[in-house]
C-alpha cells in the first residue's frame, strides 16, 4: 500500500497537480479547515490532561517488551480523542496506538482516517522527561492532509495542512536545508525492541552515521524528531520498527516545512504502514543517509 508522502522536489509538483485535479473530499478546503480546527481544540484539551498527569505518580504497564510502556494517561487521552472525533465525524475511521494494542485492527483505507498516538514518548513521560507529544494525523484516500503534534510540557504546538506550510506556535517553520551528511545532526532512536540481531543492525547503522556525520540524538519521540527536522533543529531522522501512529502527523509537518520523506530501503515513496522512515532536510542528505543504513524488516502495521 503506497502512500503519496514523497516530498522530493521533483515529485511534489506531481502530487500538487494530482490533488488540484481530483479533490479528495467534496468540499475539500472547507472540510479540511473544519477537521483541522476540531483536531487543534482536541489536541489542546488532551495537552491539559497530559500536563496535569506529567508530575503525578503513574500507573505503568508493559506491552510487547518490558520497555514498551503504557500508562492510564495514554489510554484515557486516546479514548477522549477518538470518542470526541467520532462524535463530530461519525463516518470517519480511526487508528490509535492503544486501541490497536487492545486488539483493534490497524487498517488504513481510503476513508478519512484519524491516526493517533495519545503520547509519543511514553518512556519519557514515565520518567518525567518533557520530550513527549500528542500526535494526530488525518489521511484521506491514504494521503496525509492534516498533522498536529503537541508537546504540552514545552508548550510547542506544531501543525500542518497539506499545501499550506508547517507551523510551530503559529510561526512558519522550514527545514535547515543541509545537504551534506558530514555536516549533519541526525535523529535516530533505540525504540522498544530488544531483539539482539535487530539491535546489532541498529547499532551498526548508528556507528556509520556517527562516523560520517556531526552527531546523533535520540530524543525518544519520533513525532518530535520529525518536528525537529521541520524546524531546522536537526537535519535528518531515520528509524526502522516505527509505527504509523508515531509518524503520520510528523511526516506532513516535515514535508510542509520543505523536508524529504523517503523509504530508506527503496529511496522511493513511503508506505505509511511499512514500519520504516527516513526524513531529511534535502534530497542529497536523504540519499547519503540511506547509504549508511542496513535495511531491517518488521511485519507491516
Ligand atoms: C516510540 C517513540 C520512540 C521510537 C519508538 C516508538 P511511543 O513511541 O516514538 O522514539 O523509537 O519506536 O514506539 O511508544 O512512545 O508512542
Ligand atoms: Ca504512544
């Protein structure tokens, strides 16, 4: 299932022409405005819940591994977001991290689909580290139209609507434009997997990156990594094993800030469900980073 999220300079024009010719929604502009405004309000409300729970004692459970954590706040925020969106938009579909963990099918169809991570960076949340975000994306016909990533602790609200730029707290943001890996700061993450073979490949990739670039940062939130690229705070990000809810909103924000989104295996368009992502401030940097990583396969979302 290929998704139109390649933001390469050569292909962006194609994507824009395609969407001008065939609207994804009946009243696309009005609909997107309404969806965006509703989602922004909900993100702010969710932020209040996350902020007040941040310094409280947490009830922590584990999921697939002992490092794959969930708290009652993750579950409560996801429930609140999905039930409120469902009330406003009863025909829409939903993918949420905690609903999928609870057994709901993770399915991306052509129907307008809200893709939600109630807390990206749950491990940080558990440890009182402020690098956490609520992530809300909307895809229509598998194309991302809205991305909202909100860090309520550091009060940074990132947002993008397709074709309308990317913003942090109402100020337009752009990528650094860095073209050379040797001058680049790269985000890459350890993730929650503890399979020794996979970790060995991951560490090998990190070794290659650090030997060829300026440095690596692992903030513990894929969504904030992509927003960091959008703001020019780092130059690229690569991760295998990621899920659609970690990256959907961040992809649009990075794209709208001028970034490149690439499948690190093929160098082509990203399949949102493929569990891998490479995001960079330029096509040249994306290609150089791609050459430093050994592919790993994970079962699709
Ligand atoms: C995690 C974060 C982390 C990434 C993991 C994700 P979660 O999301 O985005 O940076 O390395 O792969 O699972 O579990 O905190 O929502
Ligand atoms: Ca999460």
